[in-house]
C-alpha cells in the first residue's frame, strides 16, 4: 500500500500511474518529459535504446516498478528483445551492444551514482566510440530523469506488480500510443 492515500485502487494503477492520477497537474509535464526523452524522434538513438538506458538506471536504483516497466518497453522495441535487456542489466560490458551504446550506458551509470561522476574521460570514450554531443546530453538527461522518476515511485511506496504480463501489456500500450495515453 502506498504511503499516502492516492484515492484509487493501486492494483489498477500500480507504480507511477497512481501518483500521476493523484496529481494530474504534475502528471502532464512528467508525461511530456518521458515522451520527449524516450519516444520523440531522435536522429540516432532508437526508442528501444533510450528505454534501455531508462531500464538500466532504474535497475541500478533498485526501482522494481520502473525497471520492470522500462525493461518491457525496451524489449518490445529492440531486435534482441528481453534477452538484450537482461544482458545489459547483468553486465553492460559483456552485452551485445555497440561500443557507443556501451559507453553511453557507462555515462548513465555514472549519472545514477552522482552527476559529478561523469568525467571528461567517460565523455572522451563515448566520443571515441562515435557518440555525438546530442547522444551524450540525452543519455545524461534520461539517467537524471529516471533517478527522479524512480525516487518518486519508491518514495511514495507504490505497488510494483510481480507478474511480467502486467508490464508486457503496458509495453504494448506505450509503444502504440506513447506516454500521454491513460
């Protein structure tokens, strides 16, 4: 049960969905942020790759709801599906990703620990692997935003369903309609 009364059935609105319904005036900009970061057209990073960064950071933050959600959202949009997501979550250094994405995941992991852990060396490695300033910027912003989203979800003690089918159904909706869908 959430730490506060959200005025709804948490089983029907688990994780971030309950707090978003509780405060629709903050839900709108948060949804717009998620849409811009994860789904809006991007010149080089796919929606699946951006969701993978969100899932990776959420896993590092031990946010069960966000990790499971964004893992499912990434898997639904990546050619290697959940297998790749699980590889990245277990060991990004050994995962079947490009050197560029691996370097971006290293930056995302640094942001998760502290923004100050993003060093010139990490950025140099990412650039050497072909990352652009836009990709580095967006990786830092996705990682920082998901630290906030994770703390929002966990700070309110919201429900994180254990059934993977819940997240797979949500992935179908997100992939089809985006983060503005209710």
